[in-house]
C-alpha cells in the first residue's frame, strides 16, 4: 500500500513540474510599473 502512495506522489509531482515548465515566467518589475502607471492615471482623472 505504501508503494502505491509513493508512486502516485511521484506521478503527481512529475505532472506539476511539467505544467510549471509550460507557464511563461512573469516579469514582476514590468507588472509593478504597469500597476503604478494605472494608479497614477486614475488619480489624475479624478
């Protein structure tokens, strides 16, 4: 029974790693600059 659980855990970890490799990396600096610019634009329109 323990062997089955370990095998399933390894399969799940493998699937998660495979999915994670498909996701493009996020550019946190660019997102922060865009969010800051949006906040400045909304403050100017008030």
